[in-house]
C-alpha cells in the first residue's frame, strides 16, 4: 500500500459519523407501524432500523420509506400482516412525507389499498444509496408472514383477488443489498427492484406454498428491473415466475438458486402494446428447477418493438417440467380471443440467446397446472405433443443467433423427446433440427 493511500484511509476513520440504531417498538395487539413511521424522518441516514429477535411485530399498514442513505433494515423478529383479507384491502398507507406529528392520526393516513395513490407494495423503498434489507439466518425468526393462504383459498377457480398488495418494492436504490430475507405465504408478488442499480440479492427464501388445492397466484419471486444486479443463493417456492427480467434491465446475473412450483426463469413479457423493449446482458446459471411449468422462458407480445440481446441460461437442472425451454415472440392474452393476425412487421427482436447444458426430465404425462382456470389453459401450445424440450415460437425475420447446446432430456413416459421450431423463422443452426418433430441434435448443439 502506498503512503498516500494510508493517509486517505486514516482521514476516513477520523471523520466517522455517529451511527444510529433504532429498535422498533412493539405493543401486543396493536399496529406497530405508526410509531416507526413517525420516527422515519430521523432514521433516513446512517441508521440501523432493527426489528428485534423474540418479537412478532404487527405490520398492519403499508409503509413507504423516505429516501435512505446508509441505512440498514434488520428483520430479526417476525413480522405479520393482518390475517384477514378485508383488513389488508382496507388498510391505509403510511407515507412518511405526509406524516405530521402535530396532526391527529386520521390526518396522516394516505389512501386505501385499492386507491390509486396506494404505493402498491406493503413495504416500499424508493430512492437512496447504500440501503440494506437484511433478514435473519435463524430458521425460527425473521419471517414476514403475509397470511396468503386465505387469499389463495378465496380466489379458488379464478386468477386471484382484486386489491392485492405487492410485497417489497426496492426501487431507485443505488448500492443495495437484500439478504437473508424470508417471506412466508406472501399474498402475491414478492421482490421488485425496478430502477435500482448495483444490487446484491442473496440467501433469500420465498415460501409461497399452498396447503390446500388453491393455487398461490402471482406470487412472483424476483422481478428484476434496473442494472447491475447479482441474485444468488435464493430459494423460491411459488406460483409464478421465479425470476422475471423486465424492460430496461441490463447486466443481470441470477445464479446458484432453487426454484420450485412456479413459472420459470423468465424474460418479459416485453413489448406489450407496441412498447419498445431494451434488455441486455442477462446470465442465468446453475439453477435447479423442480416441478415448475417452464424452465427457461422468454415472452414478447405480438406487435412489440425493440431488442432483447445477449441472454444466456446455463447449467439448468430440471425435474418434472413440462416446458424446459420456451421462447415466444407471439405472446397474446388468451382471454381476449384467438391470436391476432399480425399485420405489423415490427416485433421485439431477439438476438444471441443461448441455452446451454440443460439436464432433466420432461413432465409429459397428463396434468393440469394449478394456474389453469380456462379451457384451453393459458399455457397450452397448439399442436404441441407435450414432449418438447424446446419450443421456439419465433416471429419471422426478428430472431438471430438463438441456440441450444448440450441439451440432455428425457420424457417421464419414455417417449422420444420432441421440439417445435419453424425453419422459416431462424437464421442459423439452433442446435437441433428445426422442425415440429423429434429432437435431433445438430452441430450447433454440441
Ligand atoms: C452520514 O454519514 C456520512 C459519512 O459516512 C456523512 O457524510 C453524512 O453527513 C451523514 N449524514 C447524516 C444525515 O448524518
Ligand atoms: C453502508 O451501510 C452500511 C450498513 O448497512 C454501513 O455499515 C456502511 O458504513 C455504509 N457505507 C458507507 C460508505 O457509509
Ligand atoms: C401537516 O402540517 C402542515 C403545516 O401545518 C400542513 O400544511 C399539512 O397539511 C399537514 N398535513 C400533512 C398531511 O402534511
Ligand atoms: C416466525 O414466523 C414463521 C412463519 O410464520 C413461523 O413458522 C415461526 O414459527 C415464527 N417464529 C416464532 C418464534 O414464532
Ligand atoms: C453478454 O453478457 C455477459 C453477461 O452475461 C457479459 O459478460 C458480456 O460482456 C456480454 N457480451 C456483450 C457482447 O455484450
Ligand atoms: C386470421 O386470418 C385467417 C385467414 O386469413 C382468418 O381465418 C382468421 O379468422 C384470422 N384471425 C383473426 C384473429 O383475425
Ligand atoms: C417499426 O419500428 C420502427 C423502428 O422502431 C418505427 O420507426 C416504426 O414506426 C415501427 N412501425 C410500426 C408499424 O410500428
Ligand atoms: C397445427 O397443425 C395443423 C396440421 O399440420 C396445421 O394445419 C395448423 O396450422 C397447425 N396450427 C398451428 C397453430 O400451428
């Protein structure tokens, strides 16, 4: 180390600022959020906000945090949402900006969950630098319990109730960490990172598992929007995408993780309503997919625009998965009728997609996945046999360099593995014979 660096280091140490630790108070039977929200303006910098171990806090109203700088939120105790649906739907949101200590409690309430000014998530972080959201590694503590089972049961046979809050928005944050967080039966959507950059999201656990025949609709795991994010060592058991990478995302790595029961490692949907998509440099690797509907998945809407490029799914072990690799540039809302005849020559272009080293078994025995509430099911693919390891549903002239390499699959029934691919839509060797038929590896697949 050079002498000048030593001086710099010493100078930093000599100007350390006071670090504040705030332990959230708990009153049995009461909502613990008002006291916290009242204190928030003083906790927005250089502070640890601690939910202490040994306490189950009542998180009965949504919280919108102020812009935070050098703040960690430490969840060592348990946190619980209200248990009944009506209370959550009717919950009023606390917004630090509207907090006014001189006003009565009624004066600071913001909006009902169903109201348009409701922040949308139960916990909203929006803006800031060096923000850490940390749970606990103690298996008994640090859980946020959303009591989602009641919501799933009440929605049985439909695609979910109205006025469902999202879980945790972690938006517009630079240099953030989300670690050791544990979500127990969330109502719906879990983590969303839109507009953030430089995030490390690791060792988190989502347990959206139903113990009835009701499906945990829309319990998406990680919704990655923004740039420069590393997601690793996360465990997600849920009923929607394990990962979804949204428009504008760049330099996203998702690795060393486990996904069970949901809808796959997804990019999209992109290009809805003609939107211009821009997604680049995504690496998804070393993931185990168990009983998920899809393994690797890409979806863009018919009639979209823009480009998704340089996306790799690598080292994916899958078990009991009906659609290990599924790409569609022709996504549409099946509820609104048959697929539209596209007269628009534009579409979200895709380029440099690699599916590398996929090993596992295809669920090709009859099944109805829990999210199917229509006939045909939303995921049904016309003319598919159910034995396809890869379905490339591409739009002519808009897909380049799409390739699957080292694919080792078998069907559960023992039938031959198949693929679907229209040779008119591809510009290069996709790694297997591009047709609707048996999987036959080509030189590009070696
Ligand atoms: C927080 O600490 C940093 C130094 O790490 C200092 O520059 C800043 O002024 C502090 N902010 C407040 C509000 O104390
Ligand atoms: C960032 O926040 C952490 C707490 O999460 C704190 O220990 C660290 O000092 C902060 N970094 C800076 C540069 O202030
Ligand atoms: C808080 O107090 C200020 C000053 O009295 C007032 O203008 C404001 O409307 C009050 N309420 C809210 C919700 O900000
Ligand atoms: C914390 O919450 C989780 C999930 O609800 C629960 O399984 C666990 O038993 C709770 N811990 C304690 C000590 O009550
Ligand atoms: C493609 O993405 C990877 C990250 O997955 C990155 O390391 C690489 O530089 C990107 N390549 C190009 C040509 O952008
Ligand atoms: C698409 O075009 C075909 C024949 O050109 C027609 O039979 C079909 O009804 C059209 N579908 C829609 C959704 O417009
Ligand atoms: C197709 O995309 C180009 C480039 O983004 C744009 O200029 C044009 O208006 C689009 N055409 C249609 C029909 O959307
Ligand atoms: C399904 O296969 C039939 C027979 O080959 C063909 O006429 C039809 O266009 C196919 N449908 C789709 C949606 O690919």
